[in-house]
C-alpha cells in the first residue's frame, strides 16, 4: 500500500467527501470567474448553454453515457483490478454514502466540471485543449495508464458532444449518468 493509499484509508468518508466538494466548488467558481472576465457576452453565453429536447437528450446524453459505461464495464471484466484502481478514493467516497448523497455528489461533479471544461475552456481555447485539461485535472489517474486513457477518451467524447450541440445540458447529463452509475456500482459492490 502506497503512502497516498494509507492516507486515504485514514481519512473518514466525511473528510474525503468534504475535499471532493471543495475541489468541485473551486472548479465551478473558476469557470464562472474566467467566463466573467474573458468572455465578451457572459450573460448571453450562459443563457445559450441550457437548451434541451428529449430526442437530443437521448442521443447526446444517454447514448454516450451508455457507451462509456459499457466500455468501463468491459475494462473491469477483462483487466486486473489494479489497472483501474484509483487508490481507493472513489471507493472511500461512495461505498458508504446514501443513494441520495451519491446522486447529489455526482450531479455536483458533473455540473462543476462541465461548466469549466466545456462551458468555458472549450469555447475559449479548443476542443482538444479543454479535453486534455479535463484529463490532467484527474491527476490521480496519471500513474495508472488504463485510468488515464479512459478519462482521456471520456473527455474527448464529452467534448465531441459539446462540439456537436454547443449546449452544456447534454454533456452534463452524460457525465452525470456515467458517474452516478459507477458510484452506485461501488456502493452496492457490483464493480
């Protein structure tokens, strides 16, 4: 067990959940501040991000999520656990949470990360830049090639969805469905 894994094991679920929430609040506020400072039309930009139709919600939200979940399940079934183990952080966050708390946490993560990466960085810089930064923010995956490639693939797929729609709603739906499904699998021990 590495020093990092030992530290994670020593932290309570409450402590690690607090750290998760603080990091997500930081990402969300960073996105809002950057967009307020650097985007020409802050209000118009954010108003345009929330369109939704049922058919596009299925096609751009649910279908990509199912594809990502399927790929993750395939990796979990075919590779040894140590290839996709993040050092116990996800397990520590989700294995003892209530379903309602899992839903809340994964919604916060999906919203905060997509606001920054797809809602701000992708329009300001590029699809590739935002996707790479998204993957790099998941720093704990850098030493795990399978996890890093997986998050990189997910990032580019979510970025592609945003490129196609120019709407955050669908990428948030996809991101949320992936995270909540995998968190519930951890919670119920079906990973």
